[in-house]
C-alpha cells in the first residue's frame, strides 16, 4: 500500500513559459498513475497552461494555493 502522505514535488519557480510546463511533463513521465504532485511556479501564464495540460491529459488539479512572492503551489493527482 502506498503512503498517501508522500507527495512528489516539482519546483519551477523562476522559470518562464514554456519551461515550467516542460519541467512538469519531464518530471512526471515515469511516475505512476495516482501519484500526488506538488508543483511550484511563479510564471504568470503558468496557471492557465497547467490547467490546460491537465484537461488534455486527465490529471486532476486538486487545489491551488498562493504562497509568498507570487508563487503558486498546485496539488495534482496524475491520471
């Protein structure tokens, strides 16, 4: 049984479009379905881009929280 408290984290703070989404796609490539991922980014277009990617791939955006200095923290469950 997998421990649900384990979350894979991807930090894309400081990267600008399209690099945050490219980093996300590369880092999740070998992760199993159902993995919980926290993705951190501060790119202004990142929110829309990540939501579009999740719609296409079937990943679920569970929540989005704003951190300090404009950083957004996303919790995503991989399809």
